[in-house]
C-alpha cells in the first residue's frame, strides 16, 4: 500500500508559509525536529528546529561553512550561498570559511570594526533616521520598508565603510536589486554583486593611497603578527559586511515595527517608557523583537564533514544543514509563552544573531540602528498605524531572510514631532 501523506504535515516554502511559518515550525519541532527537505532550488538539506539542537549545531566544528564540503557541489551552480559570489571572486569571506582562516580574518576585522567605532557612529545614525522621517512626515503616510527601513542601513553602512556620499545612491540601487531579486531570480542579485565587487576593488585601491578614519581604511591598516588582509580579502570583507548587514537590519526595523503595530499594549508600554527617557525596555525590546520575528529565519549553510548526530538523527557526510533560528527561538522548551511578544523579557538567550564562532560581528551596529529607528518612529509619529490589513501584506519568499515587501503606514501629519532647524 502506498504511504498516505499525513494531512497534518504542513507544506513548507509556500506563500502561506512565508506569511506565517511559525505553526509549521511548531509542528516540525514536535514531530520531526531534524527534518530532511527538498528546498525550492531542488537542493536537499536538513532543517534543525529545536533550540537545544540548534545551539549545538551552530557550535559544532564538524559542520563546516565551506561549500566545498557539500557532497553535490551545488554551490558551483549558484544554488547554495550568495548568488554571484563565486563569479565575482568573493568567496573568501567569514561566512564561507572555517578555522584557522576564519580565526585570522575575524581577528583582523575585529581590530577595525570595534565597539568604539560603532558607538561613535550613533549621532550619524540618529541624523540619518531623522532625515528619512522628514522625507515623508508631511504626507501622513509612507511605505516604511522603501522609505525608511531600506535606506537607513544602506546609508549607515556606506558611511561606516567610507563610501563617498556621491556614490551611495549606486549602492542603494545595487542593494535594491539584491532585495528585489533575493527570493527568486538569482541572476539579478549576481549582476548587483559583480558591480559592487568592481566598485569596492577600486575604492580599496584608492583608500590604500590615502587612508582615512573609515572602516575600509581600518581594514587595510589592521594587522596581526605582521599579517595584513590581501586586497582580495579586504574586498570580500567589505562585501560581506554590506551583504550581511543590510537586509538583516532592514528586516529588524520592518518586522519590529510591524510586531509593535500588531501588539498595541506592548507598543504603548514602550512608547511611555521612551517618553520617560528610559532605555531599559527599548534594550530588552530589541532582543525580544529579534526572538519573536527575527530577520534571519535560517542560519547560513553548513555542511557535515564527518558523520554526526543531531537530535538523534544521523547526518551523512556532505549533507547541508540549515539551522532554523526562527523555530528555535520559539521553542517552548526554552522560552515561556513562546508565541507572546513580551518586550520586558529578560531570560532571552535568543539565536537571532547566531551562536558560536560565526556569531554576528555586526550585532552592536544592528542594535544601535534598531534602537534609533524604533525609538524615533514611536516618538516622532506618535499615532503611527498600519494602513493595510495584515492579510494583504506580502512577505518575501527568500530562504534565509524573513521580511516584508512593503509596510504601508499612516499617521497624522499635525502630530509629527518637528525637529529644531
Ligand atoms: C538585525 C540585524 C542583524 C541580524 C539579525 C544578523 C544576524 C546574523 C546571524 C544569525 C549571523 C550568523 C550566521 C550563521 O552562523 O550562519 C550573522 C553573522 C554575521 N553578521 Fe550579522 N546580523 C545583523 C546585522 C549585521 C550587521 C549590521 C553587520 C555588519 C555591518 C553584520 C555582519 C555579519 C557578519 C560579517 C557575519 C559573519 C560572522 C562570521 O562568520 O564570523 N550583521 N549575522
């Protein structure tokens, strides 16, 4: 007798799933916590959905980040990893390498991308945030993704890297191509990646002759036991900082604002606490938004280099493993009231920034941008509300990231807090 499909088994990677993947992840966590699936690209991979397994897998050195360990070498066809990165000679970045290369490159970038550099950047982020809000404040409506969440991180990271102001709109266009095509047509992303690559190579070349205070100059200057980044490594590093730091932050602001607008009680608590000049709830709130509906749904690709067992399931050598951060972060075995948004949650070791040696190097910058964006929106647009019913909002269909295509909002222009000129 043919095996009947289980009617309760959820379908993955449909549009309904993209809109709300959490019930499907709850089913997997309970019934098949380590689940082998065929991705929309045709690549077979294991999904790890429980918190304890996810944390263990993220820290397991038998899971390599280097795609050469993939048994089918799907990366050669561009079906695994960032589209175009191979063609653009950008493979040697932090998310594709293991120790000892990873340790060396991460140490070098940490010397340039310091918490001090990020903290000193706060006034600039605030200025960018206010400028973007000023752009639509008089209208009483906006698409918060395109007019706010999208440009803020791209301008911020361009400034930090030292991309001259007159070139930043090119970056905005390339980033736009990436985000538009991310879910499906990988060709568009590939073209944008190639253009960014040649621009970065030229910029690094120019900076080498005239070092400044920016992060690219810092990368060129950084040395460890006399070792420097090669020009190619510096380009791959600048690229991954941009690539990893851009759409993620767009989605922290987008998903975060959406979650607040859908949870008016929590939003009011946060608005009141910000009005009182407190920062505590904003800080725990950003962590909770990362847990509740974080930007990175699945951690990036990992490949088994020796046989290993995750959650009692044997993973053959060469198989890809995808850790589902969004599922792990709602695991009731770790988080009480896992489906409730509780901005004051303090017991919150979420995996939204990953775990282990690949833990997000941009977390301090992401937190800074998230705090500035949400606090300024809630303060300056006090009656901000959704202009579309949630069922009509469209989510992006990409594999790794979770975010909205658009977020239409309304507010009363007369209530907008004006800034002193
Ligand atoms: C809310 C925003 C962000 C989120 C949710 C996020 C999330 C993550 C996650 C989950 C990882 C680990 C991936 C894995 O292990 O497979 C990661 C790594 C990384 N992130 Fe972020 N990220 C954010 C913002 C940023 C920013 C602003 C930057 C840089 C400007 C950045 C740069 C990186 C880099 C370079 C890595 C690779 C680190 C390594 O492999 O050692 N991220 N991020």
